[in-house]
């Protein structure tokens, strides 16, 4: 780590492009360690040909089923462990939805195995040159971070702020200067919000990632076309629903009290933190580096001042699904009548 002499707060070091390129060259000489069992990837349970190039992601497997109910046809349905994958068509467009379960760790497995199913030869574990990147749109739910944003509003992510550490196991360069600015500000906020003497003070190292601008724009266009209230901005992703998301539980001590309120002050150019969930940071970090168009839309279902008051969000989720389907059509130049 390096010390920022302007304020005495440590901030994450930045890996140089030269070092990143060296790591990449070494790893490109290695054989991909894809785990295949009985002709299927280990966790998703998918064989070649069972995944479309346009993929919706939902943490809740039941939400994945709700998305698949909008498909015109279903060609394959695979359930393995906590994952459910449905592949079919929508307005003639090949589509899949994967229910990943909760958390960045589940998303990491789903992303890597989806990439393997789509782009690797299972016999040789070699990447198949010429494979078009998958497109990903996540349809989730999220907590509000700003008191001026009402529950029921759609949050379209421009950037992800990872409060988990899963993304840090993939050493990919920052997408732009905004990513680096988000990381620096978030680190300083977390350190300053952690009580002096706390065991883990300065040990939570955030990372940031970027949604694909054209995917975010498609989601915004389609929300506006449906006259659905929306905001865009940074989505913070945590590794847990209670303490990591700022919820107090008697008998437990939160390392960063009032984390939502603290992060609400983060402002990187025109981007502020608008919501908090548990998946998008890793999603943008890994999918973006693979060259996959990627975005997230989440209804905001609570306000930071009343985190236990959860909106009855079934209708909001249905709206988010409609917007995501419209956006995927827009990205593929497919006409979808409402």
C-alpha cells in the first residue's frame, strides 16, 4: 500500500500496466483449468449449446423463472445446485437467464462457467477464436443509499463499487480514471468511518468497476420509454446482507457503522452512490474485462433511514424485467412491441 501524504490515509496501490501485461503474458501460456464433468461445466451443469449469447442474471432463482416466463419458447432448462438456467427465444432472439443465488462468489462461478460454455472447447480447454462476447443484463433488487430517492425507483448502474474482495482476485486494470477515483474516495470514507482502534480499520480495500455505457444507456432509454422512474449512478456491492450492508444486529459489532450514510457522500464526477446490492461489482469487473457488454437494473426497495421497511416490490421487479428485455432487444436491433 502507499501513503497519501495529503491526508495521512493509506490508499490502495495501483498495479502498473507493465506489471499487468507481464502477468497476462505468463498466464496466457498456461492451460485453462476449466472443470468439466460428464460433458458439462461443474456448477451450472450446462453442456455446449445450452446457453444463448444474450444472458439475463438474477440472484433469486425464482426471479429467473419469472424472466423465463416472458420467453416465447423454452429450449432447455437446467438446474444444478443453487443454479437454474433457462434458454429459449424472445422475439426470435436467442436468450438465456441464469439464477445465480446470492452474492459475488456465486456470480464469479456463473460468469466463468458461462464464458467457458460459450467460448471454450471442452475437449482441449482452449479458447475458440472468433466467439462473440456474451451480453449480460442483471435484474436484481437493491437498498437505497440516498434519502432523496424513493423506493420503487429503478437504479441503472454506471459503475460498481466492490466492498467484497472477490474482484481483487482478478488483476485487471482500472477501466478509466473514474474507477480509480471511486476506489480512492471509498477507501478514505471507510477508514474514516471505522472507529479508531478497530481490528479491521484500513483492512477493507474497495475496488471499482464499470458497466458498459451502451448497456446502461439502453436500460435508461427503455425505462424512459415505459415512463418508469429511474436514477443512474454507482452501485455498491457488499459481501453480506446484514453487517456489511450496515444493518445493526444486537450482539454483533459492525466494523463500519452507518456505511450507507457514509457512502452517500461519495461523488466521482457526475456519479454518486445510489444503491447497494450484492453482485454487480464482480459482474462488471470480470465481464467487462472479457469484452462482454454488461449492465444492471435494480428496483430500489428501501431507504437508508428505514432499512427494515421493505417495499412490496413484486410490481417493481416486473417493471425491471420488462425494461431489461426491451434493452436486450435494443442492443440486438430487435423490435419488441410492448
